[in-house]
C-alpha cells in the first residue's frame, strides 16, 4: 500500500489537506468554546447542551440533500460556498462580542448554520478526494484526513481556552480567518472537481434515495451504520458529561483544553499507523477490535474527571478511532461508483451522526438526574453492549484486507 511519502507528491490533495487542516483548527477552537460561553452566559448545563446540539443538528439536517448536490454540482463551488458562509457567520459573533451583545440565541443560530455549512462541505470534500487520489492511495489518504482532524484537536483545545481567557469573541475571530484561508486554498486546486455527467434527470429526492439504498442494501454497511449511529450518540454523550464535570469542577479553560491536546496526539499517532494496520489486518476484524478498543479506555472516567485522567483516557480512545474510520471509509469509497460518491458518503455520514444532536442532551440529562459517576457508568455500559452487537455480525467479521477488495464483489 502506498505510504504518506508517495501521497505527498500529489499536489492537489496536499493543497486540499493543508487548507482544510487550517479550517478545521478554527472550527475546533469555536466548537470548544461554545459550551464554555453558553455556560458562562446562562449558568445552566442544559442550555450549554442545547447550544452544542445546534451545530450537530445543522450538520445532520443537510447531509442527505448535500450529498445529492455533490453528485450534481461542482464540488469546488459547494466547498467555497460552505467556507465563505462560515467566515460570515463567525464574524457576526465577533461583532456581537466587541459590542458586548453575545446572547444564547445568537450562539445557537450560528451553531446551527455553521453545522449546516459543515454538512454541505463534507460530501463535496470526500467526492473531491476521490477525484484527486487514485484508488490504491485511498486508505493512506483517508488516514491523513483523519490525522487532519486530530491535528486540529491537538492545538484547538488549548488555543481555544487561551483565546477565550483573553476575551470571549477572540476564538470566533480566529475561526472566521481560517474559513477565509480555506476559500483561498480551494481556488488553488487544479483538478476538475465537476460532478460526473448525469445520464438521467431524476429528482433530488430520488437521488437521495439511491444513496441511502446503496448503504442499506449491503449487510456490512447496514450493521456498521446502525452501530456507528448509536456508538456516536453514547460516546459523545459520555465525553460531554466529562466536559461538564470539569467545567463544574472549576478547572481553568486552558487546562480543559489540554485534554484535547492529549486526544489530538493520540489521534495523530493512530492516523500515522493506520495505513500499515489496515494493510495487514482484515478490515472486518479490525473494525470489531476498534469497537472494543473504544470502550475500554473510558472506564477510569467513571471515578475521575480531572483533566489529567480525562486526557490519558482520551489519548487511547482517539488512538484507535482514526484506524477504524480510515479502514471503513476507504472500503466504502473503493466499493462505490463515482456517480454515487457524494450521495453514499452523505448517507453514511448522516446515518452515523443522525442521533448525535441528542448526545449533549442525553449527557446533560443523565448528569442532572444521576450525577457524574453514574452517568458515565451508564453510557460506558451501553458502549460495551454495542461492541458485542458488532462482534456478533458475520457480515462485518468476514470483510477482507484491502489487497482483496478488488477481487471480491461486495456481497457481504
């Protein structure tokens, strides 16, 4: 399997990767401070949860139509519109902050709309990667894409905490600038990112349905997406509970930000080893192993919620995450016809994140009802049950290594 060095000479992928790493860094800064600001303005963990949920809801709502658009329109144009919208929206928070007019409704609306912009950007970007990267480089490309997320997490938390400590609106100014940089780098990509020519003129709803049916008609993806949807809900609720416990515990925002640094280091290291692990371990068995690996590092957080303990747990949790995501993502891309790339990517992402807007609400509700330790224990038990569910699926366990993907029709 080609390594990172061979992919580095792919100019267009490198330009896309660098630009979106900078963009995602800004987004991580803003997402990190959203619940901090909401809690500071309201004094309520439930209000902070609703503001956090707004961003996730915006993403989930637009994903399916965004996938259809990515298979109809120029992918570069879609990404430019999404990034430009983010720059304008976060600038509005800067203005409100300078005028001392930041409010919960304003935060929620910006969270919702920037989440929608992210939902438009995602399918277009995955489709663009398929256009600029050969099939044999896909596992490495998606591993590097996972590394991008964790590079952003590595720096985003501490930077967000430091900027927030200076003044509340400064993180949003930084994010608006990174969206502008994203727009600039997108214009430097030479590859034609137009959607493939359409052979029929179906309606958007019919196009969306075709992408969803592609996923649901295949047992591997059907089982995986149901697991991913529930595990994303449970683990994000658990991590939100831990974040709120640290906020309530009075830890300094910069110290809480160091948790994201630890998580980012784990994610980067996981992304670096991902191509080699994916190449050597059957994708199905790797997926099952990752499902158990996501649960076990969370156990200590039942008893402790200090930044040190949470940081160590997050390191191991995020180390495995990019390995599983890159393997599964590369397999899906390799098995999907080019004309369906946007819709299938959007359908998979939608099914995986459909319940995530409920995660902050679920976490805050359990925290309010049962207290921190019991809330974490309940969510951890659910994660273990879900790992057992995935392990029981033969359609998942029998997926082979990447060297055998091309030789085997997708019948599992």
